[in-house]
């Protein structure tokens, strides 16, 4: 499996998605846009959360714009960008995300343990 795909599957278990029925790669019928995760609250079906997972070296305003459009199309109250711990986030992008109501979460991308036997 590709590393970004493994990271995306592990990002599903983020604590911000607790309390939501999460659907991966759900497509909007009106726009055709497809965020990584769409969550609908178990208690109130009008509350939604959008989660986008990025496995990149640096977060850009283009990534934030993408999540903003998802948030608008899905009428979501919350939105989250999940990135790996080593991803650089410039202050300008961090402020832009904050002003847009988007939370940035850094998660650790774990490697599988390798022993000396794996090399032979």
C-alpha cells in the first residue's frame, strides 16, 4: 500500500470525528465534489463535519480553498484538515484557515517496525 493511503485510513480515527457517522469519499450529487470524510452527527443530522487528509510537505492556500469549497457545498458547520506531523504550515496559511473556520490537525505518520530480518 502507498504511504498516503495508509495515513488516510489512520486519520479516520481522529478524536474530532467521534460522535459522527463518517462516510469516506462521499460524492456530492449537486457538485460532484468528494472530500475524504463526511461526518453527520448521530444526535443532530443537521450538524456535519468535513475532513480532508493531506500527505504533503507544505500546506498551501490552495488546500485551504479546497476545504472551504467542500464546507460550502456540504453545508458543514465544522471542517478539518489532517496533515502529517512533518508538514510545514506557513503562518499565512494558518491564519487563512483559522479565519475560514478550518481546524488544522497534525498527526504522526507511523512507519511499521522493521527488524534486521526484513532486509534479507
